């Protein structure tokens, strides 16, 4: 066993010994159970799971949307950096998606920023029939391989994502907003049926800003409403 | 210690290393086109600054690091009065009203250019804010900085002074 595998094994062991490991082999997640027909898989960004996200997950469950919340940097003992998301084992994510699909609910994955990477890798590894049952909402996804000043952007290639339905939630106040068309084109070229919505007057990570605006604070408190609205308007339900 | 805590510590250490990267030197790269209106509605291009060292800063009013470095850009402008340096700040993909609202709170003496449709931001391939380009007096890109700095001191001032000295030497030849 090499050092990386040993570290991963020890990290998994620690979590398995800890409280509430949901399923062996799956990333540690918190379950907000609900009786409704929708299941939302909430994948936090590299800064980890925040209190407003947990609040929103609880509110979604109270409104009938079962929510599984995962913090991948903590689950896999990774530094809180966007690129850490690239190190999340795809087979674990595939197992997680399959466990969700087995619940016989409409499964929607909600991934934030670079957390889109392990989610899309896993979606690409699913069978086409499984992938067609999945909906994915990506909040300001970071799918760059190269994003250097003066250089053309390059995006990750996930292989075939044919049949996958994706809705991108893009805050207007983001350096990525002018680049959104290129990102959408890249996803469409990989077979994604992609749509997007611009979130006006919001910045990336509006719920965890050091100096939030009044509007951002209000939107943080009602983040569950935003997600419900997007789910309903999108029609992926 | 919890694994999450260890991850956080590693993250902080690694994030510090990224920030320390600082100015990126470029081998006298030709600059993309700049075509933007100033607050008076006049169209500006790089030709308007030919013969001067140019500090071209891409910013937005919603970006805290951008706002943190602006006072130092203003101090630099004042410090360099009478010398061939142009400090230019291009607002990325915001409306005129948003820029005006910001300038009502922070007054600056350097020109503000508008890029409401983000076309300049895309031509210059700016993916993070602030991003600043230092151009030599021939209009070529010599340094790129992603992230904020104190422009009137330290490494930033040293690099600007070097470009000014280079321009002066070329003019003397």
C-alpha cells in the first residue's frame, strides 16, 4: 500500500469510527430526511460545509426535499483548495450517485464551484440510462484546466455526458460571468443539455462572504427558496 | 486533531504559497486591443497612452481586494505626477450606475474605463479580479499580477520604476 492509499485508508477509517458514517465506501454525508419525491445531493465547495448550507438543507427537508449534504474536503482529508476537488475518488462518487438513484426519487445534485468536477466525472462514469435519470445544478462551476491571463481558457473534458441535464447558477457579480458562454459551450459539446440562470446582485459564495451586502445576507437566509425556485422553474422534478 | 482541521491548516499554508507567486514577468508580449469609453464618454485605446508606462487594472465594484488596492493606485498616481506613467482602471462587466455608485464613495484621480459587456475583459483573458498588467512605454505587456498589491511601495513600485528607467534610457538614445 503506498502512502497516498494509506492516508486515504486511515482517513476513511477515522470517519467510519466517527459518528454517523452513512455507508461504507461512500463519502461521509449528512442526511436530512424527507418524505417527498425529490432527493437533493448537496456538494459543498472546497471551503467546506457552512452553517447557512446546513440551515438551507434543513429547510429543504422541511419542505419535502430529502437532502444529503457532503463536505468532500473533510470527507477525504483534503486541503481547502479548489483543486482538492480533483482528487476525490470517482468510484466513491459513482457509488454515492447510485445509492441516491436507488432511492427511487428524482435525484438532483447541487455542486458548488470546483465541486462540479467530481460530480461530472462520476456522471460520465454512469451508465447512460442512469445518467439520464440525473439532474445537476452547478453553482458558478469552475471547470477550467487553464485560466491564465492572456491565454485562451481550456475546460475539462469528462468524456460523454450525453443525456445529463445541467442547470448552471451564475452570480452576476463574478469574474466568471463574461466567460459563461464558453463554459456552456464546453458542456454542450460533451453532450449535456445545459441551461443557465444569472443570479442578479449576488457574488460567488454569497452565504459565506466576510462583508456581505444586505441583499446577500437575506439571500443566504432564504437559500432554500432560491434552490426550490430553480428546481421548479427548471422542471427537473 | 480532526482530519478537517489538518486539511484546513494545509489549505492555509498552500493558499499562502499561491499568494506569494506575485508578479509574473512576460517577455515583452504584444498587448491585445483596448477599446473602451471613459466616464466622459470618450473612446480610449492603448494608443492614447503611447510613450508612457501603463498600469492597466481590471476591477469591479463588488470585489473587495480590488477596492483595497485602489487607494495605493491613487497614491502612486500622485507620487508619479509629471512622470510618464498612466494609471488606468477598467471596470469589468458592470453598469455605469454601479461604477458611479462606487465612485461616489471613493474618489480617484486616475481614469476609469467602462467595459459593460465584458468585451475587453475577454480580449485580455482576465479570469480573476483584480488583474493588473504593466505595459512598457512601447505598449508591450511586461508583467501580470493576479490579485491585489500596494502599488506605491515594494515590488510593485520597483517594477514600475524599472520600466520608467527603461523608457528614459530608450528616449536618451
